[in-house]
């Protein structure tokens, strides 16, 4: 199930990502897909996070291996319904 990796370190399990609006609400704006290697699924981040000076997200950054900001959704590829 999808989980929300909040920039403050909190992790919310089983978040609803059934619609585009749900995903946008969770990350606080337009979404961007960040595909992970080794079948680890994907991260869904705020597309304008850097422009909006969102706080660094340590957990999401460690999963991706590069800096990410703001609240980020971590889910499997099959969970995204677009």
C-alpha cells in the first residue's frame, strides 16, 4: 500500500492515491513521478517543490539516492491508476 513520507520524518501508511486530486493533495501541488530501480516502485513528489522552497525530505532522499523535498508518496507501480 502507498505511504506518505512527510518531510518532518513522519510516515503515514495506506494513503489513498486513487485519483490525481488525492495525489496532488498529499504532496501539496502538481505531481512528478520518480521511478525507482530494482522494482522498488516509484515516488510521487511535488513537481515545484524546489521552486516553492519545500523542506528537505531525508527518508525519500535516502530511498531515491538524490535530494527530494516536501512530502513524498512511496508506492508500487500497480497502485497508480492514471
